[in-house]
C-alpha cells in the first residue's frame, strides 16, 4: 500500500506586514480583503493541528496543491520554505504553485527558487512544469496554473507549451500503466466564478479524455469536493480539499486534508480516500471515507 497525503491552500498565517512600497497595484486589494474578511478565517493553530496529525499518519508522500502565500511577499516565500521543510524533504513532499503564489509580476517565480527541491522532477535539466516524480507505484505529475492577474481576478492558465509537454508525458505514462496522480491548483471540474476559472480548462480536459489519469488533486476553492472528468475507459476523479488553515465555522468548510491509500497493480488499481478535519474543539478526526477507484 502507498499512502499519499494531500493538503492545499494553507495561506500560511499570520500574513506578514507588508511595507508601504509593497502595497502597490493588486496587493492593496488583496491586503484589504485579508484584513477585512479573509484573515479571520485562517488560523495558525488550525494549520499546526492538522499538520501534526498528518505527519502522525506517516504517509509515503505529501502533495501540496498551492497557495502557500497570500500576497506573494518575499517574506512569505521564506516562511513557506520553513513550512515545507517541516513537512519533509524534497523526496517526500511535492508542491505546485497557486494563484496567490504568483500574485504579482514583481515576485512571480520566486517560488521556483524557494521551493526548488519540492518541484524538481526526476529528470535532470527538465522544464519546471510539468514535472514528473516517481514514488513507488505512483507517478506524480505537477502542473503550474499560477500566473499574475489583474485585481479581483483569481484565474489560472497552463499555456500551450506546458500542455504539449503534459500530453507527451501522459502518453508515455499511459503505456507504462503506472498510477498517475496529477497535481493542479485550479480544479478542472466543478463550478466556480468566471473570475476564478482555469482559462484553458478544455485543453486540459481534452488530454484526460484521450489519455486518462488515475487521480487529479486540486485546491483553490477551499472546499472538499469530488468531481470527475471522462477518461478513455472510466471517469477520472478530481478531488479538492478545504484550506488547511480554515477555522471551524468557515462557510466553505473547516480545515482538512486527505489521505489516499493506493493498492493493486496495472489494470486493477484501487484507491480509498480518507478525509481528516479540524473540530470545533481543536481536535482532528476522520470526517469521511470514500472509495475513488
């Protein structure tokens, strides 16, 4: 059995105080939104409790699907580096960026150096995305949808070059019949605002319809959800998790993470999902179990 843990959107609290020069353009709207609304829904004690519980489960690998930062401040990347180091080393933790990790052009790409060993593929000198990491029977494919956008937009984009490389990679992995797990911040299934969409979602879905995958993990909406995309033989599960720092009472769902227990062999894989979440009393319990495959 291979156990994969999945968390997303920690928006690591507390957000550091930006300097006046950093509050230019889009950041000022994000900063006010955090101060007036979002900040009260993200708590460090919730994040700490969930991470402590996750590590106690001793997963074989941990996947983080973006939005470690809030405003893409330089100091946030230093803090997110400490967060990833606490989770484990680059062999045991994989991360992809979200829209808040590429919030503004001035610091776009800072995560590439701050998180280097957590998003480097197995092949030397490969393009940053998609990356491919083989862990046991699992092939982990990481995509980047994080691009700087205008104020009030939280959309994402893969781009044609990344999509071409993704299709080639998925074709080769399909021939190998390994268990393919795709990490992508913006969900390619389910409903959301036009302002928060994945702009080239149909291109992504086309690759999955043609070549398949075993599991797609995402975040972004701060909700727990299981949707699906049609595959060549059977539907491919698309799973979202709530923000890992969301306080009990958050209207989109309290903080949680998922465990995926993967067993079997090519042609007869199984995968069971266990969701573990924070309680009003601050404990962590199993919320649900679901057979995905």
